[in-house]
């Protein structure tokens, strides 16, 4: 537990500190205190750099501030840190299609997202709708209609 001088060993309390920053970051995001939320995300990334949570929080902060290209970049990082998590692909597809208006990228995220295991049926429907919209926007209307 404690070392000879009464201090916690390295790594002790890490989970609690991480969780505190996680909860604080999302709370601050909801309160629209983006700078403070960013600081919480930075602390999360420092404590556990290989976790995806900080990237997701950064992505939502940037989205809230209408920095959509940066938001998408953070979601791409979240995908890299946790491949196969359908939520990140769906969020990235949504940002690419509706905020950035990049139908090709949206189509990519939709198709990759549909490969993820255990997608809830409503999320699968969201992927199919965005995939069809993406196809239509790039001029592949017959394929979009067939997909629906």
C-alpha cells in the first residue's frame, strides 16, 4: 500500500483519479465549460494514454464548439484506440456527412461500422440510412435506393 515515507505507490489511485477526470470532463462539457473540460480530457490522456475515453471527450468538445474537422480527427483517434466500437464509427460518419459534408468519408465510416460486432438494431439502422445518404450524395442513387 504505502511506501516507507507514507506516500502511495506509483499507480495507486490511478483508477480513481482517471474516473474523477472522466466524470468532471463530461459534466463540464454539459455545462459548456469547454476549456475546463479540455483540461480534464488532458488529465485523462496523461493518466491512461492508451484509453479511448479522452479522445471521445475531445471529439465532443470540438463538436460542441463547431470545430468539426478537429472533432472528426479525435473520433478517428478513438477508433484507432478502440477499433470495432460501433459508436465511434457512427459518430464519425455523422460528423463527416452532416457537419463536414464529406460523403466519401461518411460512407467509409458507415461500412467499417457495420463490420463491428454487437451493433444494436437502431444503430444499424442509423448506419444504413447514413450509408444510403452518402451514396446518394456522391451520385450513386441506384445503389442508395437498393441499400434502403
